[in-house]
């Protein structure tokens, strides 16, 4: 579906400014890639690279680069796009933040339990760092792609981002900055 939209946009790209092309791609391509992408956590690298290639083609289209031009640095520096695995991490951490602050549905919030509220664990060092209990999964193939990957992504964030006093806008800004500073996979 995304490549269909990219082919259609390529036909009218010369008539658009860079900002207009960027806005169209964000509306048509990024929305398709962002929809339920937290379910794609734990996806094999081969499948993840196919989705990352959609972002590369979209960045070349926006920037007007030839088909084989390297685009990773331009995605980062000019367009301020995260790589696809980083988009998944961003979405998982943001959803976990919303669960912890009562902004998400109850069926997801049940999976986000601070270690300080678990009996027998408040004295652990990890409980001081606002870490979450990672629910166990009984399945081998799809268990890692359930929402249990949300608390795992939360626990892997830097400690200053797990501060529960951060506002939503500050958390989003600091999380995206932290993800930009890490090396994309």
C-alpha cells in the first residue's frame, strides 16, 4: 500500500515544494507505518528492513535524491525522522507513559505495574528507577510482540526519561532526542 502511494506522489513531486511533499508523505506513508506498529516489536531483522526501505524511498522522494543515494543521514538531519525500529520504540514508550498516567485504556494499563507496587520488590534497586514489571509470556513466537514489550522498552530507556513527573510534551521531546542520539539498528 505504501509503495502505491509513493508511486502516485512521484508523479506529482515536481509540482510540490519540499514542505508540501513532506506533509503529504507524513499524512499518507507515516500514518500507514505508524498504525499499530507497536505490534511489530520483536519482528525479525529481515522484515524490519523491508519496512525501513519504505522510509528510505519516501525520504529520497521528499528530498529529490536519486534512487541509489544514501539517505540515512538526511533522514536524521534534514527530515528529523526516526528509523523504523526507533519509531516502534518511541510508540511503545509513549503508550507506556500514557498507561502510567491514566491516559490509556484499562486493558493496557493493567500491563504497566511499577516494581514499587509489587509485594516483595520495593526494596530492589530497580524499583527506585521507576522500572516496570515485565509480564511473562507463555508463547514462543508471538509473546514478545504483545504489549509486554511496552514495559520492556520502558525499562530500557535512560533513567531521566522514566521520571513520572514529566509532562507528556516534555516526555515526547526528550524521548525523541534520546532516540536520535542512539545509533539506529
